[in-house]
């Protein structure tokens, strides 16, 4: 019985036993049988818990998946999650259009505030204009068809068109596509709106955005266009909107005009005469006035009809000194004294002068010698002086 309680190790280590005896004892040992039974029990136990282990693993994987799912779904306040995107889509579908309309309205209102400030400048200019207009009306009978006027208004800077199109990629499809055609469309848009009217300027800046969002070219049927695609670069977006809505290209102007032409459009003679007449009309000083060759680029008729009347008006309250090559100014302008100057170019440029009243025979002769086809008018004038 004792041998049946030997362990496997004890049997194998016993040198007194033959191999056959060891095998018999191994088969009969209760200890060994107990050990084998326990191993089989553990094996069976392990087989019985495998589904549980797999279930636990499933639960663990499920937990990880749910965590990841929650991260992907996220919430409305976490960017780049499903719920955040869903909220953004709802906003785009339900609210974006209204918000854009409001923001654009607010932006145009800010532009309107800028416009009103520019109108204040025009009002300031008009206070001067009205005073000038009143003075011009006093001499309208003399001016006749010589229409002098002051224009106080808002005007588009000449650089506006190039500055605007400098932001636009004119190789991209849109209203302003193409260098020549794009500028034509912009000029047409500006001409269709009165920039001296608050509603006109509102409509202009609204139309600019509309023309970028819709293709207004003939044959394109107002196809939708993306503004972003038409601006040259992302860095220029803000600068472009600032340019359009700041109205820096709209400048208050105060211009002196002759008829429908401003100073830049006048000939040198017209410009000189206009400035002199305008100055003589408005200047209130009583100090001596020196005018150098006011007749330059003017014919005798213009000198007689316009210039001399205002010179005679000015000399009533101040001394007027005129340097001229045209005796008409001296004679018709009632000169009190004429100084005749001569340079003898053949004789080493010797300088000589003679002075006297119109009635002085010597001065009279010098004047008649250089008059250009108006000797008769001169003689009539001389007779008037002689009669006096």
C-alpha cells in the first residue's frame, strides 16, 4: 500500500527498482493518478471558461469601439465631429442666408456712414460755391455765353478701375473676365449709378458683390460664381472688401468749370483767361495787382469781350499793372498810363522805354503800330479820350 503513495519523482529516483517495476509503480501510484485527475480537471475548467474569456474580450473591444464612436460623434461644440458638422449644416440650410443678409446690410450701413461724412465735405464746399455763384450772377451780363461755374460733387478717382481689377483674377470665369471686357463691365456698372446720391452708392456696392456672385456676361444667364475663386489670392480678400466698402475711391471735388469743361480739359488760353477772370471776380484785396501777359493764347475778340471788362472792374478799387504784347488791353481797358518798352536786338540788346497816357501822341503811335487789325477800334477809343 505504501508503494501506491509514492510520487512520480520518488519512483524515478529509486535506483533499486528496475524499469519494469518503475512502470508498474507509476501506473499504480495514487499520487500520480491524483495529479493527472487534477490536471484534467484544470483542463476541463479552462475549456469551460474560454467562452467567458472571449465574452470579456468582446466587452472590452465593445467599450473601446463605443469610446471611439463617441469621439467621432462628439457634440455640437467640438469641432470636426459629426454632431458639430450636423449643426453647421443646419446653420447653412436654415440660418446662414439670413445672417449673410444682415451682415451685408450692416456693412453697407457702415459704408453709408462714410458716404454721409463725404457729403458733409460737399456741403462745406457748397457754402463756398453759393457765395461764388452769387458773385458770378452779378456779372452775368458781361460774361454772356462765357459760363463760369463751380462744381462741388463726389467723383470716382481715375485710378479706381485699375485698383479694383488689380484684385480680380481676370482669367477666371465671371462678370469681370478678360482685361478689356472686364473693365468695360465695371465702367458700365459705375455709369448706371448716381454716386452723388446715397441710394446710388448703396446700389453700386451691392451690385459689385452681385456681379461677382452672378455672371452678368451676355449668354451666361446669371450663372453662380464663387467670389473666392475670382480674387487673386487669399491674402487679398480682406483688402478687397476694405477697398470696396471703405469708399476711398470716392472723393469730394471742388472744380472751376467753363461751360461743361473743367480746367484740365481747357486750352492754355481758355485756362489762363478763366483763372484771371475768376480771380478778378472774387479777390477783395485793394493792394496793387500785377498780371503777366493775360492775353496769351487768346484772340483779340476774347480779350475785348471778356478780359478787359474785369480788368476795368478791378482797377476801380486797386492799382492794376499789366505786362502785355496786346495794346487792346491797355486801350479798351482804360489804362491810365502806358509804358512802352523796346529791346534793340540788332544794337547789343539796348533797352529803352517811353511812358505816358493814351492821349500822348508818341504812346498813341506806338500802340497803333502794333495793333493787330483793330486800328479802327483804337481810333474810336482815342477820339473818346480826346473828347474827354
